[in-house]
């Protein structure tokens, strides 16, 4: 089994490589062709499906929907031209900081 960071790095590299692909031959390329609004809408749909799955007693369905949410969120990150490190750096910055303190710092700036 690969480490989570290896899987995310490999997936993100694949998502980046699909930017020049034919939208008829690649689902990810078709998302890029539709633009940020369509990708963001897909992220919202996947978030709603994840919420519904979380409320049910089916771990497999929940993990499946959560994977879809992460996948489409990474497509959106790539579409915006941001590297995966941007996300991991932000999570690392927050590590060890109280969630309350981090949220207060965001709302006060």
C-alpha cells in the first residue's frame, strides 16, 4: 500500500498532466474545459453527497464519497494553478495551533 502523501502526489501529477488532454478522452480534461465555476459546482455536489453518506451507517459509501470530494477539490486546486504544496503547507501551518485561535486569526484580519 502506498502512503497517503505518495497517492496524493501521484494523483495531483496526473491531474496536472490532463490539462493538455482532449476533453473527449479525459474526464479531468473535460472538467478543465468547463472552467472553475463548473469544477466548484462539482465540489459542492460531492460535499453534499459526502454529508449524506456520513449520516448513514455505511463506511464504504462514506469513504467513496469523501474520495470523490478530495478528488474534485484537487482538480479545482490544479485548475487554479496552485501546487499541491500550497495545501500541505497551509495544513502544516495550522498544525499545533488551536482551531479556535486559527479561526479567530482569520476573522480578525
